[in-house]
C-alpha cells in the first residue's frame, strides 16, 4: 500500500517537477576503514597520525544540482587536510574536485569526467538499475520524511587496507567479491528519481545512502534557487566505457607502483584505496 501511494504521489506531481524545477542538495561522505598496521616502522604516533589522515580523506562534501530528469554531482573544493606522515602516500582512485558526474534518469545514461593522473577521461555508459525494495520504515532527515529502500548487488568490498612497502610486495590491499546490501532513505516530498553518486531509481530524492562501508548523508537542500542552475554533461576527455576505464585505471596504478619501486622509494609507505 505504501509503495502504491508513493507511486501515485509521484505521478500526480510529476508535471510540477519538470525541467523548470531545480534544486541543489549538499552531501557529506564518511567511510569506515580498517587498517592492517603490521609494518615494524609504524610507531604509535605515526599510526595515530595515519588514522586521522585517512579519516579526513573520506570526509568529503559534494553538491548535486538537479532538475526533473538530470543532475550534476561534483566534489566541493575543501581546505587542505592534515599533512600525511613522512614517507606516506595515499592514492584514492576516482576522487577529486575536477571530476564531474552527469546523470539522465529519463534516458538511463550517465557521463562521468575523470582525471586520471593528469589525463582526462569521459566515461559514457548506461546507469545501473538496482532492484529496489520499498519498505514501510520511515525516518526524518532535516525537514523531510524519508522512506527506506534496500537493494542488493555484487561487488568488491575492501576488507582492510594494508600498508605496502617495496620490501614487502605481498603486503597489499585485500578485497573479495560478495553480495552488498544498499540501504537508501528517499523523500517523496521531492519527487525526482535522483540521488548522490550513481544512486537513482527511487520515487523521491535520496537523502541518505550507505553500503555498510561508505555512508552519504544530505546536509542541505535549496529548492528553486533564484539563480538558474546550469546542468550540462561534461564534454572534455577521451571517451571510454565504464569497463574500459576500470581496466585503464588498474593499469595506471600498476605502472605507478613500478615507477616508485624503480626510483628506490623503499623507505616510503604507500596506501592505495579503491580502484
């Protein structure tokens, strides 16, 4: 019954939320990270500094500019975080304020501009359609009543992040393929089928979503701002599919590790996250 009422609500008000309707949603992200600090060179102070650095690395802020069928999602430029411990390098794949994600829910496609080590790529592919299950549970986020929805998909979950050194090549990231449960909270009060990142497909704007490791929460919404929002797909970059980009990214990461090894950076610590 709840699902039927929500779908009716969306149908009735769909004409009111056409291309002229616009909004800006601000989201903040957090990620749970487990470190395997078995490197003998990591003293207590260095471990504490590293934990704080990684915590800040994942506390990012994004804006979602949206209308009835389109959106642009990008990271806000933030102040510089804590300085990394001496000799530590952190690589977070697929992140950065220059990256832009355009989604078109009506056409079921997306365009993502990604800067990979100074080279621009333009990923064009179809949006992933999750099989959302709408549930009766509700909660309030800000001034909005939100409904719970869940979906499952297969993916690689990073079980822990290990400190890698050139002298210990086996000390690397660990991930495994498993079924991941996505939990989203959406509000029919803003009946647009959109949300942060690649999330979409619900009868209302997604204000919170998490997969057990990463959580994304909306902190602010401005509807119909006085200044019109430009919502356009990025156009610069080498055009590739999602699968092609993932293969290129993995190859680039391998090349970076090889270069660091040849330069003799054996005393440095490297942490690779994602990708």
